[in-house]
C-alpha cells in the first residue's frame, strides 16, 4: 500500500479520527450469530468487522489428519471480496494462508485439544470489512466463537495492534495509520493465564517502545477479555 501524505497526529496530540493515542476504536461483540455452526461471533473494532464460525469437535474430513492424542485445530482466515475498498480476489492469497497459521498458533496452546483426540475443530474467519487490525479482531472473534461452541479453553484470548505514527505510539491502528505508520505491532494474549500468544512487529521500534507498546496492548487486551466475558455471561446466564 502506498504512503499517505497527511498529518496523522494534530497539534492537540489527537489522531485523524479524533482518538487519543491510547484509545481503541469503538468495539462491539456478539456471540451466536449463526445457527448452522456450533459456535460463532461477530466482532467490530471500528469499521473492521470480522465473523468467526466454529465447527466441531467433529470427525476430520480425511483419515490421515487424525491425531491420536488430541484434536486437530484448523483455521481458515479469509477476506471477503467486498471487504476492502478495491475488490479483493476471492482466491486465498499468501497473506491469508500465513495469517491462518498465525491465528491458529495464537489459539493452539489455549484450546484443550487433548480432551478431543481423533477429531478436528475448524475455525472459519471471514473478514466482512477491513480497516486495519483484522488479524487481532479475528483472534478475538475466534476466542468468543470457541467459547460459544462450548469448547474448553484455558482462558479467553483477545488481540489488538499498537502502531507508531509520527513518532507517537498509538493503540488499535486503522488502515490509514497502518498504511503510513512507522511500525505495526499486533499482539494477542490470554491475560488470565499471563500468556502472550501472538506477537509480531512490522517496522522498527526501540526496545523501550516495544515495552511501552506491549503494556498498552496488554492493558487493552485485559479490557477486551472482560468484554468477552460479559457478552458470554449475558448469553449464557438464565434467570430461573
Ligand atoms: P491486519 O488486517 O491484521 O492489520 P495488515 O497489517 O496486513 O493486517 O493490514 C492490512 C490492512 O490493509 C487490512 O486490514 C485492510 O484494511 C487493508 N487492505 C486493503 N486492501 C487489502 C487487500 N487486498 N489485502 C489485504 N489487506 C488489504
């Protein structure tokens, strides 16, 4: 993507959409949005909107995929052709294949796969609208969809990206900031067990900036996980 030449931090220190550097976009979370999957969730971070659908534990489609001691976790991350301003080819790109792996690795150590040997748990991620931060919104949606499917996990996971624009560290970068920023650092974590499950850095940050950025991300992730719990509680608490 080409660099955009516009001022992204104004004189008051606010970002192009009026946010403070440590402010997230408005976040919404819904679970059980699809009736044909075992679990599902729809998550928005501002204009970024991601759907996750979970199927399983179920028999793997091919016998050779069977793992004798645990479930096979499969993740497909896909961007809908209408999710970007310029139509994206529906065929899986290298980026989508890589992100499917990154998202799977962000969940693999969290799901108690040993409880379901010889099965597969399939997570389909569909980016409905992309405005930056789709991989971290995807991990957040997948965590909710797994919980909605009743699949036991060590803890809930959420993610957010920290970026650096015009020398300032900012939380939850959108597409404009991502396209012209100096660095982008997506993070996902399970705060209840103190585990970082995804950490990437595109660009250059000093050691001090990485530490500060990580603190910003983990603070936000803690709040996102609280929000996940609230959404699940709302759906699964019955008044008798
Ligand atoms: P993330 O979505 O996790 O931030 P990237 O850092 O690769 O991943 O950012 C890509 C962003 O660029 C997307 O979120 C989206 O807003 C935007 N984008 C626009 N067109 C495309 C495209 N064809 N493929 C991928 N991303 C695109």
